C-alpha cells in the first residue's frame, strides 16, 4: 500500500506563495494555501472599478527569463504574453518642459543625454560594464543560493571578486558621481534605488547592477491584459493539480509539540495542520507577530530598515492623455533634500515626487473606449514615522492638480473613477509591517545571509518565501525565492 504524500500548507497567496505551491505540487507534495484576503495575488493584484481595471501594485518587471525558468521547472508552457516597454519610462523634472525618454537602445539613449554630458556614451559604457560585472559575479554565487547561517554567507562573499568590495560600502549616488557630472543623469539612473524601496543615498552601490538589468540585460516588461494575468495563470495551474486556496483566513497563532510545529490557528480558532509549512507573510514580522520571537518584537522590528510605504491613487479619466506614456516619473528639482526629509517625516510633502502608470496605453481593454486608467504611486514614510493619514484626500488633490499641469490635461475635471489607498490600507489589506511596501530594505546588513532566513530557527518544518527573506524584493527575485525554498524542502523533507 503506497504511503500518503507529505502535505504542505502555504500561508499567503502572494506571488511567493503561489509559485512555491506550484513548484511543490509538481514535485508531488499535497499542497494547500490559506489567504487572508478574499482573492489571490497579494500585492500582485488588480482593482476593478467603474469599468476600469488597474494594476494595484507591481506594474512592470525585469529579468523576464526568471518566469520562463519557473514555468520550465514546472513542466508548463509559459502562458504569459510579455510586452516590452519602449521607452522603458519617461522622466519629468519640475520647472522644465523637457521629457527624458529612457530607452534600452543605447544609441537612442545617448541622443537623449549627449547635450547634457560630455562624452556620455563612453561614460555610460564604462558604468554599465562595471554594473554587468557585479550582476554576473554575484548572480549564482550570492543571489541564487541558500545559506545555512551568516558564517556561510560571509565565507561565500569572499569568493566574489574583491574589486566589487568598495561598492558595498558606498552609496549608489556616490558611485554615480564617479561616472557622471549631470545632475539629471545621476537622478534618473538612481531611480532604480526607489524600486528597492529606498533612496539612492541609502542604497549600496552594488545595486547599480539594476541599471544593467534595465538597460542591457533584459529591459522592462509588463503582461498583456495587465499584471494580474500572472496571478490568474498560477491559480489556473494550481487548480489543475488540485491545490485548494481557502480565502478570508488569517493565521493568528500556533501550537507546537516536542518535535516541531504542530499546527497554526486562524482568527476563528480553527487549527490548520500539515507536515510542512511555508509562510508567504513577511518573514521578519511573522516571526514577531505570530510566533512571538523575542528577536522580532515590535521594538526590534522598528529598529530594522524597512522600505518605503505606498500612497496610491487609482483614477479613471475621460479622454486620451497625450502627455503621458505607459510609465512616467514626476520629480521636483530638490532631489537630495527631498530624499533626506520625506521618508522620515510625519508631514506630507507640499510638492511630492510620484510615479504614474497608464496601463491603457499598452492595454486599451483596461479602460472604457476613449478613456485612460491612471495608477499613481507616491512613496511615503512608513507608519513608524507618519501615523496620521487624515490628509490623504488633500494630498491626492495636490498630486492630481500637479500632474494635470505638467501633462497639460485637465485631469481633475475629467475624473470618472477615483480610489485612494494609504499606507494604513496597504498594511491592513496585505499585512505589510507598518505599511512598508516591499518589506525589509536592502542595506548591506540586511542582504543575503543577513536577511531573515527562509528556514525557521526553531521549527524544522517551517519555511519562508517572499520579499523579506532571501534573496529579496521584486517579482523575479520572489520567483527565485520560491525556487530556493522549494530546494530546501526537497533536501530536508523527502516526498513521502
């Protein structure tokens, strides 16, 4: 008589949880998922309102080949239809009519900047060569691997060429100053730091490798029909394999036995039991709020470096807005001052910096005919610093008025649909610690083996996946995270 398959319970149906579930299901485990929200996806979600469809969170990604590898691992033909962004994005500075179009075609990019920077192409080639070396020297040695402990991680770091060491100690902004003189160029190339949820003055210079991924290695992509098609594709494949997702279920506690974790307990007191558990909730906060670990008390969690909080505005607008592309950044002219102050203040900025995604430019079906759907993201301090969001409506009005002037379109008087989400809503909906949008930040004391491990310190049958464990944040990185945790489970817990 065959033995019963080992069961896996995954907590959270975000990208990390869904991709881990599919990897484990195809390997033969009996998998189930519980999810706090009423639908899957976590931050990789969508909002439907008044005939408009919005990407709720992530709106583009790089390293598209990680999704290819994932589906190949699962023995599935990739169901996603990629759309490459061209230009990658457009940058607008306050007080200037000039728009900077950022192209993956380096010849076209050179034409954008050669009047601002003498010898720009030569400098760009040198900068990207260095960035590419960092990427390829760390991809498999550091990023795509598990660590037993911090000592093993530090030993592994010694195998990376020493020429990269200085970039671990200086900021991305300092690194850019070594190559470029133009303030605009330094600001634009440092925007990838914001993708990590931090300022370029706090982000280590090694993350210049992101400039390489955007401009040389892979570019930026979105998914035809909207980013939520990723979530839907994964759920469809899970359904084929009998993986059940139970919604509106939040883990609040646990029980242990003499050998490990016995079960988790939800908000209704129901026990959830399996042989193996994988948490897609924040790997640091879960250890504190659910497991009650002394190393992760609220006081100690507050001392960690967290990524910025999202303040998001979703607008359905009548008319076609020629002054906007698919991806747009609207910046001021006080970049350093703004970055130094905005992320640790309790007061909303009078002139905020923000990002605008107009998905209807690439996916017209996401808005009614003759309309646009605008997703506006303004990075803000997390709830440790700015607790009061009673000014949310006035801040949104400020941003909408500014955007209308800068793209020369009367957005305010053409709004058909409007919804706001403050860091409080983001925290409550997706269990984001203090509203941190991307989990733990990526300073050198919080990367690699210094991030919360994907293997629990006390329970042999509990693992973690997602942005706050290894290797870090970002859609393709979380897909890698799902592979790492699956490899760990396969190694440590046989299938039967």
